[in-house]
């Protein structure tokens, strides 16, 4: 892997600092912030279609729970059909989405975006392991921004051709596919495995933050005309692309700094003489500790990298001096092939699990505001803006769920158990939300937050920590150039489900929302069942560890406890 050119913004900042470099921890913090902003903006730009659905198809959005033949008139307005409102904010609808097949056409718009996104994801991951990710991600953001704006321009140009909106959505999906493999790979370059679930769970809040931001902006822009609900987020996304191109450092080695794994190897080599002097006999409890941590890698936390850039360079030089002792860290790695990545243990299983997990999550992403607008809450129909704002609470629950799932999976060292547990718990949460969500606004909010937590928790875990773990799997023998490909395979397969869910919803909702929720509960069940083999393996491993612990003497158990506490403080 050749060293890439530095971002122009970093070069400028170095110059303004008189040639002095930034600390390692500063670069790592900037990577987290910039990638967080980048993907939050990606998700922000995906939210407008769900917000404007009730404007494009207003007749469908005011159907009450009594049936398709009963219409509830919003306060201060009336139901129109086929009549254009000049500002695009009234009840006139917008052809071709305002007829009897309006919901079907809206579902087709969703699937056009998501199908092209899923297909593009496979190619994006393959390219991401071979190209400069800073430029690749920037082009993806700018291209996506252009087509998001172009969808909104359809309102300004008075476009009513379904083909126009389908083609724009397909193009936007292809450019959006560059985002996820890129940001996960870049974060993976800067952070090791220790506390990866928690760190990436917090970082993955960008998905929910982007959804919330997109909902609020799109809902607020409706008063200007529904086209502005796309144009404003598109312009913001383009600004994010400029930020990435200007400041994002893809890999510490681009700065002449060691990667986290190289820093770890250098630290271990430096500590070797001290270990030999203070070596202790290997006992049963230390064997148990070693077995428990056999599949984990200790990451270099910010506090490990002390001092300024000069101290980091000293660490780099020490590594160079011992490079022949850690040959797996060579930078001339060949990128892993697509089929080879599929054969990595766990990739296919988690990819199929994500297929069903994302089917549920994206159905909520694209249809929740429409569902809220269509379903009376405490006997009242909410307007488009209120429905859009209320739907953001699902993503608030998603933030909590992503962090909680990451933390639990780190604590238990059990990704599959955590993901499957969340998916099984999501089934009754979906049932309760559909059954009791209309009782009152308070009950709706509580059940929506719980559903968001349980649905987005495993989705966030699989697309971040699990993907990063598998992209650096031990079967790759140290080859770090599989991360984007593995991430793309898992998320690309998941995105196939994300495309199917909203499409089926467009058709099933015509039969009643009960059919939609049955589909979602069945999908959640399949997502959990697909992880059964991995769950059993993790349970067996935990039981074996527990049995070995039970067989220890009291003194040995106490020594093991002390060892674990020391490891936890590192």
C-alpha cells in the first residue's frame, strides 16, 4: 500500500503551526469526528423521501384506522385528489404519486434507491480496498448530493414522470454506496479491537443523528415546498464532501506514523526483556486467561501514545528496527478478493442476519412518518411536520440501542448472543407498538423508543464492530486490506433486505398495517435464528470457561480475578 498524499487542509494547518505536527491522539479524534459527520450527512440526505410521502400522496396519508373508505379531514384543511398545490405544501398531491397506486409508486422509489445502493456496495468495497479512500468518499458524497438535489429540482421543474424520479434515486444510491465501506475502513485503520464494540456503538450514533437531522430539516422545509426538503440536505451533504476532501487522513501510515497494531507490536517487543526478568510460571489460571483472550487484540488507546509527534516518531523508528520480527505488518499486502472475503468464517452468517435486520430498520426509516401520519393517536390525526418530528424518537432509541449493544458485546465478548438477543426482544416490541401505540401520545413515544433501541442495536453492532472484527479475522494472517470488502459484503447483503422491506410495505400497507407488522416480526425472527449456530458456539465457550473456573482452587481463583482486574485496567 503506497503512501497517499496528505489532505490539503492538514498541509495548510501544519504550515500555520510553523511546521509542527499534531499529536497522534489529535488525528484519531479528527478521524472520528469527520467520519461521524460524513455518514450522518449521508443518512440525513436519505430521510426526505419518508417525510414528503404524505405530501406526495396526501389521500393515503389521512386514511383512518376504520378502513380505506373512511377519510379524516385534518383541522383547517380538506382532502383533495389530483389537484396541484402551488407551493407543494397543501393536500393536492403530486403526480405520479397521488393516484390509487400512489403507495406502490412510493415503494418503487424506495426500492430504486436501495437496490442500486446494495448492488453498488459490493463494487464500492472492492474499489475501497484499492483506491485513496479520502478521494473515493469525497466523490461519493458530492455525487450523491447532486442527485439528492436533482430529486428536489423535480418540484421546481414541475416534473411528473416516474422514470425521472426512479433514475435519480438509482444514481443517488450508487454514489451513497461509497460511504459505509469507506468510513468503517478508515476508523478501522486508526483503532484496534479493544472496546471496539463500545467505541463503534457510540460512533455509530451518526446513523440516528443523521436520521433525526434529516427529519427535522425536511419537515421544516415543507413550508417552502417539498422540493426544498431535498435541496437543503443535498447542499449540506456537498459541504460534508468538501470537509472530507480537505481534512480526512485515511491511515496513520500516510503521516509516517505507525498503525495501532504496529504500535502494539512495538510496545510488546520493548516490554519483552522486562517480561523475561519478571517471568512467572504459567499456571492454570493464566492459561484460562489466555484462552479467554485468544481471539482479541489489545488496541492502543490514546493514553498509550504519550507526548507529541516526535515521541510517536521514536516509536515508529523502534518498529522499523524490529520490522523483520513482525512480518505480518508489511504494508505491501495484496487486497483480498471478493469470493475469498465471503469464505471468512462468520461473514456469510452475519451478512444474512443483517439482510433481515436491515429490512426491519429501513422499513421504519422510510415509512414510519407516513405510518404515524396515517394512524390516529388518541383519536387524532397528526400533520406532516408533527409526524416527521415524532418519528425522530425512533432514532433516539437507536442511539441508545447501538451503544448498549456494543457495550454488552464487549463485556460478554459475545457478538452473536448480543445481536440475536436484541432481535428476539424486538418481536414483542413491534407487536406492542402496533397494538398499543395509538392509545396515547405518551404510550406511542415510549414504545417507539423501545422498538428503536431493540431494532437498531443489532443493526449498529453488525455493521460496525462485527464487520471490523471479521475484516481483520485471524484467517487473513494479518492482511489488513480486506476491511472495506468485508464491510461491503455484510452491508451490501443487508441493503438487499433494506430494499425489499420498504417495497413490500408499499404493497402490504394497502391491505392494512397489521400485515406490515407481521412481516417485520417474521423478519426479526429470521434474523435471530440465522445466528443460532454462532450463539451456540459462544454459549459452549462460556460454559467451558465457567467449568474451568469452578475447578480452580480458591487461591487460584483469586489470582485469576487479580489478573483479570489488571487486564481490565490496561
